[in-house]
């Protein structure tokens, strides 16, 4: 178990270094990512997405998203960590919200029955599920509460930082 956690920590630290050292990147790189129910082979898939999305306020504010998803290879469900940093219109980083919980897989949205959707369901405290439509291998788009893609997906797209695929030799 320890070996797996260290591998994930190394991957998280690597991703933090690779993303141009943005000030509000992973606030604490030594933060452990908990892995529930990892099997003895330790074969894990780690996905990380980040992007800046306009806030609902309409004042030019935005929210910087950082999502890390961990799951066993060949499974569709896993766990996630999400950091949302509020950024004001003049570029100042403000309030930061973190959540973690289960990553579930769902097929279909109202617009596209074949769409792949990651549902991020927080463990506690919030009933605010985040739905990510898997647009391609390297991008996901934030869906609204009705599971609809925004009219301009460009503004709501998160890009893959690093796809870490761990093979067991």
C-alpha cells in the first residue's frame, strides 16, 4: 500500500512541476492522495485535468480547476481530488475550495446518448456533483446541472496535464 501512495505522490509532484509553476497549482505538493481499495498489483491509472472557467457572476471572474482522478486500470470508477481557486477579474487568486470523493462513470447526456461522463461525487459536506464530459483523450468539458454542455465549450474545457499509466512488470 505504501509503495502505491508514494508512486502517486511522485506523479502529483511531477505534474505540479510540469504545469509551469502557477502560483495556485497544487497548494501542498506533499498532500497525499488517498487510494481506496487498491489491489495488490497496484496497477493504477492517474488522470489530471486543469483549466480556467468563467464564473457564474458575469463580472469577468473565473475559477481555476485542478482535478486528479485515480482508478485501477480496467475499471471505470475511482476517486478524485478537486481544487477550485477563485480568480478575480484582475487576476488575483482568492478563495480556494477543495473536495474529494468518488469518481463514477456514466454513459450519455441529454444531447448525446453515447457521451462518456465522469461524475465527481464529494464524500461529504456538499451535494455539488461535478460532471465532466470526456470530449477526447486529452480534454473534458464541464457540464451544467442538467448535464448539458455549454454553448461555448471552449470556455469550459479542462485539458489533461499528464496521463500517468502505470504498468506492472
